[in-house]
C-alpha cells in the first residue's frame, strides 16, 4: 500500500508542476504544490522532495 501511496504522490506532484507552468501566478512552485497536496489531505512537500523534483521556493516574477 505504501508503494501505491508514493506513486500517487509522485503523480500529483508531477501534475501540479505541469499545471503551475500553465498558470499565471506569482506563487512559488513549492507553495503551489503544497496547496495541491493539502487539498487532497496529503502532507506538504519535504525539502528532500524539493531537491528530487527540482522545485523552486521563490515566487515567480512576471
């Protein structure tokens, strides 16, 4: 069951990265993904996951 949970989390993070790229928001990618995870009741992204997925924690500037 843990493997399925990890796979689902990976899919959610990957999809959130894609949706972040499509949106015009000044949120950081990490904040965007944290929000997506919270909406479905999963814990926020960890620092190790940020490194693994190469996530920026700085806001996007237009």
